[in-house]
C-alpha cells in the first residue's frame, strides 16, 4: 500500500498544523521539516484550504493554521481529496476482468482495498497525533537507552 | 455474576464506574437493545450469569443517579488460536444521551486495569469492518490491528 506524493505531503502538513491549531506555520517551515518541495506543498495546502481544513493567514508572521475538527476528520477524508481509493471493482475495468481469473483477482484485491479503506476511515487526526506522540516517546526512550550503554559493552 | 476481581467503585466527575451485578442485567439489555436495535435479555442473562473460572468474565458499568449510562464486558481467554492469554472486549455500549462524555473511554481503561489484575497484558476486540465509528473509538484508545485475521466461508456454497 502506498500513497501518492501529494497525499503524503497533505497528511504531513495537516498533522503538523493540527498539532498546534493556535499556531501559524509557513509552508516553507513545513516543507523543510519533512524535506519536501515548497512548490508542491503550496498546491497541496491550497487543496486543503478549499476543503476547509486549513486557512491561510496573511501578513507578517502569516502562514497556515488548522481550522478543521481533529476529532472528526479521518485520514480517509484527507486522502480522498487527492486520490481515489475506492475498491477496484467499482473503478475502471481492466483487460481480463471478465474472465474467471480476472474476477477472482478483483475479489482478492477488493479484500485488501476494503481493509485499507476501513483503516483510513477509522483513524482520526486526533488519534494520529496521539500515535505520533507515542512514537516520539519511544524514540526518546530508545535514544536514552542507547546513550546509557556502559562503556566497553560494544561488539568485539 | 460472581465477581472475579476486586474493583472499588471509581468516581469520575459525572459518573461512577463499578462492577456490574445481576441487578444491572435489565439495564444492560436495554442499553444494548437501544444501540443494536435488538433486545436480547436472554442472551445477557446467559452471558453474565454463567461466568466460569476457566473463562473469567468481567462486567463493568458506569452509573449516575442510580441509572446506568453504559457498560463494558470482557473475558480472559487463553490459548485460543494459539494465542497466549489475553483480555477480549466483546461488548461496550453507552446510552445515546451519555455519549461523547468519556464514559466508554473510562470503562475501557477500568476493564484494562482489571485484565492486568487477572495477569494478562494484552487486550483485543473484534469490530465489523464497516463500523467506522466503533473502530475509531478503539483506535482512539491506542488499539491497532493485531496479528490475527478473521476468515470465514458460507457453508451452503
């Protein structure tokens, strides 16, 4: 399972902004944090703005801020602004789809797509922010642990 | 419903969480009936009155002014499908007028603490794939997909 570049950029941007909704963050700041193209991100932010999820703040200290509802907005809501992840069976027909092998393959691929759809539809931005915080804590604990390895305990 | 754990009532701002007992079954059946659209008193009687030592069941209720706001039921199962003992949440429900007030989150935390008291360190549940609301609730509590996948087949094929 992979997401388009624009979708990933949108998720990074919206999670970054939703983490501190009172804060205004420039596109350049977000682009730098995730090592992504500023131009591409600007297009993505415009789409998020049209969807009513972020708002551009003009003037000195301007930037973007999150104006959606993090408890109600799911990953699927954001993803669907940029790409279609409907089950394959409801999409464009492909050569061989009507054969028994094609129909069976579509059934298997649909199963995968349905699970992906349910996963994205059930994870809100608020839940993602909690998971990100957990990841930060684990990373901090791991790096604290690796720093406390006694001298001389390395590989010989 | 013989208690298998010792849970002192936990007071929260707007409600109290305590162990459920036989007198709660009619209200549990009501709350479930309201949420599911199917009133099944007999099922709840069977489920909650017949707990066994091999499969300890825990029912917790959230109460305000002698009225149940919600309930949660869990069971500890060991070595099912090769899994080490773990706690299963198989029912959680909150009255519609008490939702969005943290009742289910508090019940799940209390049930998880009870599971720990029984010596298990993992909690699982099963959710209909299309029920995004209930799945979102469990995910908001930190639950992720586990190592098992449910498979099924129509037997009349």
